[in-house]
C-alpha cells in the first residue's frame, strides 16, 4: 500500500511542479503585458496632449485677424505670461523640426495644423485599440492563472 502511495505521489508532485512552472511563466507574461500597457497609456497621454496643443493652435490661427492689432498673452515659461500686442498677421512660421521653419499664410498653416490633428486622432484610435487588446489579453491570462491555481489546489 505504501508503495502505491509513493508511486502515485511523485507523478502528482511532478504535475504540481509543471503547473507551478507554467503559472510562473504566465505571471512573467502578465508582467510584460503590464509594462507594454503602461507604455501604451503613456503614449495615449502624449498624443492627447499633442492633440490638445494642435487644437489650441488651430483655434488661435482661426481667431487671428489680418486686419487689426490684437492684445494677447505671450508665454515666457513656467506658467508666466506677459501681455503683448500682436500686429495684423498675414503669415505664420511652421516648425518642420531640426531647427527648420517655413513661412506660410494663415490658410496653409491652418491646413497643416488640421492635418496634424487628424494624424493624432488616428494614432489615438490605434493606441486605444492596442490598450483594449492588451487589457483583454491580460484578463484572459489572469483567468488562466486562477484556473491553474484552483486545479493545483484540488485534492486528487
């Protein structure tokens, strides 16, 4: 009888060891998915800020007149602004990056900003889809881990 229990016990221990190893692998996968999820959420925040900045730029360009001087606030940094008079504006400068800027009329500048907004909206939708997919995968993985733990805890 003791021989039977000793031969029955090692396979159960091997099975439990295999389950424990699989659970550890799945927990590691979950951590990787969580890190990726954090990266996606950070990107979503960044794209959201860029979109808000672009919308403000669009609004500002639309409200700038080319006929009269306008009083405005100019940011000087760390939340400090100075009042300034903006002369009639016919052209604006668009930064292309790497220290390069080009002069454009208001309509062209507005079209440029609106195109960036559309790009940010597409990026935002893609990131949200990635976030949802990751959340679903993480939930499925957690359910599998919980099921394996319950299976391992059941007496045979």
